[in-house]
RNA sequence: ACCGGAGUAGCUCAGCUGGUUAGAGCGUCGGAAUCAUAAUCCGUAGGUCGGGGGUUCAAGUCCCUCCUCCGGUACCA
């Protein structure tokens, strides 16, 4: 018997310094989960590992700031994020953590192999040392005067005032951010990994990767062009894994060297839990295992260059097979950030929306090729117009019909009913498979939803509500087909919205026995089988008021307001824009300047109402084209529901006056 | 600064190695239908593909340049 292809899938470890936000989900968790679920439906031999990344300066810093120990920080966020992922249906085989003793051991062992092989070398560099604290200070623990602009609170790595990149040694009058102590310069010996020596091997290895995303490949090629730099792999920090060599035992392993090894440790933990402590080797140490890293674009260099180089140096492990890196998910034009936007944190989002709705909304707008936009209106619209209207409605209309006309039992097959629908669905499933193989999840989802559209069309075209009156047997056959299709849809959708698939099985009163990819388009429910109780899969949603009030409450400063130049202007002419219901093209005079503004007020005013009026305009708005007509500003109006009134001044004012 | 990526219909996005009239979903407008969560199905309109040059019989797709946005590079993780 042929041995099955083995897969290891990883999502980038989550840094346990804050709550997971939707950007992480879009970048690495959700695509990996979708992929893994698809593979499992195919019966593939796949393990999905992830965990918390729990060492490094940032966590130490947070701990100091909050006045707690690093352990408290990581425990809090590890548990919280693990729960968020579970609630969202991310189906890890294991979600481990780098603070586990097993990881410490694995990382130290890995490090020691590199050292014993003579790969690492020592180099002395200069660092700032606080005698009061008796420790070396990492860049972000240092503050001082910027040598370029004189800003007094420049950080050790960069001046926020002038943007200059700095090294802590350049700072004038450096101070420890922790104690305020003035550090001294001290020599420190560090171990380095000779990344530059691996450039040729890496280049050759990467050149053979024909099916990688071009942006990932190009990015690496760019690195080769400038030449890889050797990297320090030790740090003078407290919060980390101690270097396993006596001479350096007061140092820790640099977190980016140690963290990726966490994928290996997590796999060990997994099989230890399963009582097969050596089985991890069958994955990590078999050359034909496919290792796939899912991650965001900020992580590419570590997974495509540094980690593979380390694995090459070590020699015992499989190298990554593919890195389907995603771009970023933005929210309201801004990128996700832990410091702002409460709504973007997974645990909060799940208080408002069902996990499948979030999964669907993100999957359908996944940043596969470029940064994408995400907003709550989209989520609501996709729920109402796609999940509820197309998928939910199909299931509901079939089940309700079956209940009222066929006593909630799968009706008998009929020889006259068209069965091409099953072929179409199988064809679609093949296409969807090929999208999954290429990591094209958005396309896969589009095609999946198209299957639900096909189902609705089949129902519409056969008009069972008419058949029931004049050809009951045929009607039964159509409904039988529809019920089989629901089961297929349950399978097809399960990588994306697994909770819904469970609900579908409940509605069908069916177990998981034939819930596999090869059963798509098959007739798996026998006539006479009694259906379960019907449930609305996706209730209609309204846009939460929260979002609106959050926007309203956002305060601005007087400086920000003064950026908006408001002026009075006189309406010289006004005409309707052809083919538009709402738009008028207005010519206005503001002082000596004439402007053309396109404004959406045609439903509320007639042109003659407006001509001669003194109105208020935004004078310095970037010009834009509306219906192909240039608009050089904006006319202010008050709007409440369907009522709209333009803003005018309280009489006796000329055009061209400033409004403030 | 340098390296990589992105700028395509009102909105959110596809467009693989250059090749017939630039695609999808939503939204818009119109029609059919009424079993269904007023949910479905069919059709319509809408783009000088960021600006400007160039190569080619042919460019959204290749080259140059400019503008805007994102990520990376600094022992930040």
C-alpha cells in the first residue's frame, strides 16, 4: 500500500503580548484552518500546529510596565488567545506554547547541535549596560537625546521625532527607561549564525520552488541581491531560554531563532499527548513531508530564509514546502493594531457575531494578493445577502417544503427528475479542489457559494410548488435531489464555516459517516429518512449602532479641525447631472474664485431653489470626479434620515468669507 | 535611503507566462416567480485599468519615470 502524503501545517506563532486581532486571523490562522479542514475531508495525513510565542523584550517590557512578572503576562494572553481560536473554530491539532519545558529542551538541543557542529561563531560588540540594574539594556529599554534633531525622548532604535534610525550608542545622554539609570558602554560577546554562508544554498533551494507566490520569491531574491547578513543568535536578556553552553550561560537564545523551533516542539507535545512520543519524527524527519507555513507578509524573511537556513545547518529536518504568505487586512483604511480599535480583537468581535460569519467575511475578502479592507457593514451585508439569502435560504426553503408536503421525510426518487445537477456540483467540487491546491481561498469560496446558487436555481427551475399540484412523484424526486444537495453543500462549506456544517447535519438528522469530499454530489440520504428539526442558519443582522457612536465619539483637536477650510459661496448656476438621480452640478463663486461642485442634493432641492443662495463649502477638499464630472469641493448640508437641508448663513454675508 | 508589493466599475476584489468587445460579488435599475429568513432566479447599466513616456501587429499585463499606500532592512519582536 502506498504511504500517504504527510503534511505539517503551521500558523505563525502568536506573540503572547496582547489579544489576537482579526489581522492575525486573516493572515495566518484562517487560511491555514481552511486548508487543513479541506485536506482532512480528503483523508490526508495532516497535522496542524501552532502556539504562543512567549519570550523576548516586548513581553519583558510589558511586564515591567504593568508591574507584573512576564509569566503573568504570557499566561493571561496564552489562555485568552487559545480560547479565541477555539471559539472561532480554528482546528489545531495542538496549540502549544514556547514556555513549555519541552520547548526549552528542544530549543536548547537545537542550538547546541549548531554550536557543536562549529557553525556558530563568537563576536564582540558594544552594548549599553546598567550597573544599577546589573543588566544589558535592549534598544527599546533606552531613551536619550537624538543626535540628529535634538529630540530628548528618542528611543534606542529610532527617533520618533525626525525618523532617523539610530543605534543606542549614538544617543546623547542615554538613560534606562526602567530605572532612569545612565548606562555605561560595555563589551559583550555574542554568538552569530553565519547566514551569509547559506545564501547560495538558499538561493538554489528557492529557485526550485516553482509554485510559490511570486511576491514571496521576489522578496527573497531581493535579499540575496543585497546579500544576507550574519545574525546574532544570543541576547543579553533575562526573559528567554538560556543558552545551553557554559561559556554563555548568562545569555538567552534570540527569540526569533528559538520561536520557529516551537513548531517542532509543539509537534512533539502533540504526539506525547497522543502517547506516541517518537511519532513526531515521522513528520519532521521524513524528507517527503510537506511543511507549509501560513503567515503574514511581515514574517516572510524568518520563514523563508532564516529558519530554513537554520534547518539546513542542523541537517535533520525537512524544509518548508510552501509559504502562502498573505498581505494585511486593514480596517477602515487603517491597519490593525493592538493599541487601537477595540472592535478588532477577536474575543470582542465574537461577542457580537457568530464565528462562522466572521470566518466567511474574512475568507471572502482575504488579503491573498494585496492589503484588503474590512468593515462591519461588509460583515452584515455578507451575512444577509449571501449566507442568509443564498445558502441559508436554500436549506430553509427545502426543509420547510419537505416538512409541509412530505411529512419531514426524504421523499422517493423519481426517474424523470434531472440529475445533471449532481454532475455540475461534482465539477464545481473539482474546481474548488484545484483552488485549494493553489491556496486560492477566495476563489474557492466564490465557487462554493456558486454551488448554493446552482442549488437555488435548480429549485426555481423545477418549480416544486407547481409540481406538487400536478405531478407529486416528480416533485418528490426534485426534493429528494435538493436534500442530497444540502448534504453536499454541508461538506463544501465546512472548511469555511464548520459550525454551520454541523447545524446542517443536525437539520438533516445525519451523522458524519459520509461527510467526506468524495461524497460531494452523491446521493447519501435514503428515501424515508426522517429529517431533524429545522433551524434558521443565519438570522438577518442589523449594523450595530455601536459602530456609529464610536465614530461620533472620536474626538479631534482644534488643529485637526483647522485643516478644513470652510468658506461661504454663492450659487451661480445649478443643473442636474444626466443619468443621475441625486447629483447636481453647481457653479459657485467664493470671493474671486469660481468653483464647480457636484453635490448629491437633487432629491431635496430644485435648481431654482438654490441659485443665488449663500451656502457653506469645504474649500480645500481634494477634487474628485463624480459621474465623470469634476467636483472641486463639497457643499455642506444637514441630513437626518431622508430629510436634507443645506447649510446657509444667517443673512447679510458675502461669498468668500471664512467659516470657522 | 534601499529592497519587495499594491494602486482596475459606486463599494470590496479577480485578471496565470502580453492576444478576441477588461471580469465577479455587493449596491443600482428592470423583469420572472411566490416554496422560502421580502429570501430566489434572469437581465441592464457602470471602467481612457494612479499620472506621463516608451517597446510591440497587439499592454491592465513588459520597460522608464513620477505620485500615493503597505511591508521589510536598524541586535523591535
